[in-house]
């Protein structure tokens, strides 16, 4: 969990600082503007590509600069993860990997960010 959240943090920090190459998504980009920062990085033998979500739902909810999609390839195929800021419950305000909220909660408890339930 720490690895995924670490890549998310690296991506958001570098995107905010303007240090990443930007691409012009084909979808949902009528002006053709290169607005979408992309990160390529390696961690623990895995290759990651990270970018903000460019889905219709992300646009509709105003989350195009919050929801981050991570593509992880460790040589055996690619897996995708979506990292968001939790909006409710004990994890509210913290970054979580969708579908892995329980693991994120344990991660934050172990790190001392959350008290144990």
C-alpha cells in the first residue's frame, strides 16, 4: 500500500510543481490542450505510469485534479489502480486506493496517522 500511495504523492507533487511532461488527451479535450501531466517511475522492480483521471465522471464531479490513475507493470501484465481523496468515514481527507480502503486504513494506522479502531 505504501508503494502505491508513494507513487501517488510523487505524481501529485511533481504535477503541482509543473515538473512533468503534459499530454493532450484525445477524449474530453475539445480544445486539444496539453493539460494532463504524466509521470513514469520505477519502484521495487515495478514500472509505473501515473496521470489524473480523464473520465467523464471525473470531469462531471470536478475531480480531474484529485483522482489519480496508476498503471503498474511488474513484467507479468499491467494493473490499474485509482487513488482518490476519501470524503467520508475514518479516512476522510486521506488518499486511498479505491477498492483497497481497508488496507489503506491499516497502512495509516500503522503509520500513526489514524488511531487504531
